[in-house]
C-alpha cells in the first residue's frame, strides 16, 4: 500500500526501517536526536544514534573506520557544502580504501546531505555540487526527485557495500508524494522515464525533474511531445536509457541546477556525443545554472537558475521551432 | 608535561626482559634489513613508485606492534613498512606490493603507502598525513558496540598534529572515551621542514593537555621505554579505557622519501647514530642485562637477511597483475558507473 508523505519523512522512514532490520546500521550526525523522545533514539538507543560535534572529518573518518569494521553508518551532514570540509575522508579515504587494498575490505557508508536550497540561503548553502563526487571512482551518487525514490534510494544506499553520497534537495523537503509502505528498494543505475514522448529527450536532475515535467506540459500545448528522464543515480549512471531515448527522439536537452561547467549534465552530454552522435538531429542543449555562486537576492537568484521558460526555449531551439508567441 | 596532567598511569606489571627483548630485536632487524633492501631496489628501479623508509624508527613499530594481537587493528601512514612487518604482514608480500606484483598484499593496487593486511590487523595506511586517525576511532567504536577487548592503534608523525584530522579526533575520542591508542612518531621533521616551522608547541603531549587524556612522551629510540609505556597503555585500553597518546621522540635516518636530497638538514654523524640507533641500543642494553647472548644478536641479523633475500626472490618471481584488474575492484559488488 502506498500513502502520501513528505519527501523528508520518506528518507527518515527508510533509515528507520533499515536500522530496525539490521543492527549494523548506525546513525551519526550533528544536531540529530537532541531530545530523549526522538524516534530514532527511542527505538535504537544512544549506542547506534550518536550526536557528534561539528567535526566533519572526524565524523566521516570514524564512519569509514566503523564501516571497515563491519558496520553500516549513515552520516547526517545537513548541507552538501559541509562535506567539503572533509574532502580527504569523502574522496581519499572512503571510496579508495577497498580498491587500494586489492578488494580485501569494503566501506558501506551513506553520506546524507541536502543541496540546492535556493530560497535565499545564498552562496554557501545552495550549491548543487554533486558532480564533484560523480567522477570519484568508488563513490556512488544518488539524487532522489520524488518522495518514493527518496525512500527507496536511501534503503538501497544503506544496503550497498560502497560509500554512497545521498543528496536530497532542500526545496523538495516538504513535497508530498505516494510512498510504498514497508520494505521498498529502488535499484541504482536505473533511470526513471517520468514522461514518454517522441520529439525530444529532456534529462533532468533532482529538483529539475518537476520543472522539466511542467515545461513538458507547456510544450505539449505547443504540439511538442517531450520525453522526460530522471537519472535518479549519477553514479552509476544509466546511460543506456538516455541513449535509447535519444535514438528515438534525435534531440537532447539536459536540465541541471548545477553550474554549467560543474554539472552532471556536462558529463551526460559528453557521453551522448561520444556514444550516440549518430542519433542526434540537432546539437545537444544544456540548461544549467550560470557559472556563478548563487546570489542572495531573489531576482538575481532566479536569474542564475534554470527554470521552465529556459527549458521550453531550449527545446524549441533543438527542434528548430520558434516559441509560440504569447 | 603540564600541571593539567591526569593522575599517574598504573605502573606496568611487566618490564622488558629476555624473550620479549629478543623478539623486539628480531623484529627491528627484519624491518631494518627490509628497508635497506628496498632502498637498494628503488635505486635499481626494481621498486616502482614513491617510497618512504622508516630506518631509525624501527623501535617504535616493534615495541608497539609486537604487543598486539591479530584482532587489534593498526592504521598507518605513508611510512608504513615497519608497522606492517611488526604487525605480522609477511615481508615477501609487502615487497611484492612495492614491486607492483600480483602476489603483493594488495595485488599492486595500493603500493607502499596503502598497505592493507586484514588477517594481521593492518587495516590500512593512508598517504594523506593525518587521514588515518579518525578511521582508528571508527574501529574503536566498533569494538565498543560489538564488545570484546580489541584495541585500535593509529600511527602518525608529528606533522599530522597540526592538521584538523588530529584535533577533531582527539576531541571526539576523549568525548566518547574511545579505546584508541594514538602513537605519534615525533621525528622532528614534517616532510621537509622542522617542527619549529610548523608550531610553537614542542611536545605533542602538550598539544592535547586540555583534554586530560593519558599521555606520555618517551625516547622512541629506547625500545624498552616504548615497550613498557605502550604496555601500560595497552592494559588501560584493553580494560575499556582510552584514548591514550604515546609520543615517541625518534629519528628518521633517511630523507622524507627515497631520492630526497635532504638539503634541509645536516646528516647525523656516524658516532651520534651509534648512540641513537634503536637496534644497537637494545643490543647493548640486552647484553648488559643478560637478556640475550652476542650469538643471539648475530643470529637475529643473519636470519633477517636470509628472510628478506628470500622475499626479494619471491617478489621478483611474482607476475604482474592482469592490467584489467582495476575495473573489477572500483566497486564492491562489481557494478560500475
């Protein structure tokens, strides 16, 4: 049975269910479980639910050590930017240990961090920095766009034997969606086709999925039939589903909240150019944030971000069709 | 040590004597001969990559690791060969790793700076100064949750003490009372610069004084002193105490890496080295105390040379790994992006 619940609650439900299912799952983080009636603390106790000081390096490094010893820590980092404080642990230690050991050890670990809080949170709490991690061998990178995926991808992340960066979008926090009850797993490396269409492929990432679907509805009114693909996981990336869609439509628009030169869309565009060039009937178009730090003031914030209008315009451009005049 | 020192540590029930002293001597000789041989192989281009040797620091590795069990875990850094050998990792497989061969401890994927031997409790070595310290906290936490008296040890140099890893880890380990023994090998040089260029605090034990953890500074080239101090700390950690910090003042005879012209410091004189060499010191001490005979000492060196020559032959005979191996090992479970 599915029922409606907010995206953030779906993530919490997955962590709770996995902790109940597997005693090796631990939950660390700053400011978690601050009251005795906290549901995690009440259910799992202080041994497994641990509030930490503001020490990302020690928190993540300790989690790596616990993972090497057979535990499955979930580290709550709140803001993706806070991971940057501990890049040595995130990039050098967690994902490389298994490999450098010749495959003798494993590091099952989830780094949970919110991103993209473009609601006046300014330059250091709004970044869409996931692409920094999708190119790190050994790390998996997941970005749920729906409440159901938030639950299913978190459960899969906890059960995965590798370090997983779980990026949830802050502007989706209270968005409700249908979420299956009980055990629910969404496999990594399987993109979701959110809307089928024949004229153009739109690959949208994270928060951009809903913007792309809204743009697709407007395009439908103009007689354009857009297919919208949500990759759901950037590492592993389901390149095959994207290539299949492009083979059908011949046109690709990529929508990513990240800065243009730091975007996942740039990587996807490169893969399609490399592997699917023969399918393309128009140049690939990227709709991304400008290469600028997110400004504080709302009109400027809107200016630098992708939005429905920019998506619609990009689709018309690859179709060679003028936008319908208002 | 400052006025804020905690209560004195419980005196050790065990002082170093015959069999343990001889075992230390043997371990130090195995490390010394291994490291010297690696230096020669490196100059002959038989060892492939970046190499950091621990000649001069064998005493710390031996005195700490020979007291540990296989289920006690050790994390090391870029200068890891001595820790690995003392912890029980086979020298032939370490050397094969340094030569990038299939029989290497890590099948040639890690090399000198990333030795892992889970079976002997060498959980890993990192090439980023200080990066291994929080990992040892995780092992200690795992022991706390799972039960048992296994202990986690992190080796690092005095250069790591100025890094965030160390400071965050000291705070968290003391806050949670984690059973980790932090062993600082203070050789007075952080890579290519003296400690005085890194900090105004001379002793690492003074850096952590406000946290009140048990700590001690010992002469790291006095193997008996390290053995006794670490033995006391180990007893505390076995009983669930910790963290503890053992600062060992030692000397790095060679440069930071093999090939380092060491223009930044004057070489120690041969006479001074005779006085400080941890192997010669223990040999003198042991002879005076009647712990072992001159023949025991000579045999320790002879056996070490024999073992290491066999390791060289083993490593040379080992094939290179299949070049495709990396693709299989990036992810546990094998799925690749």
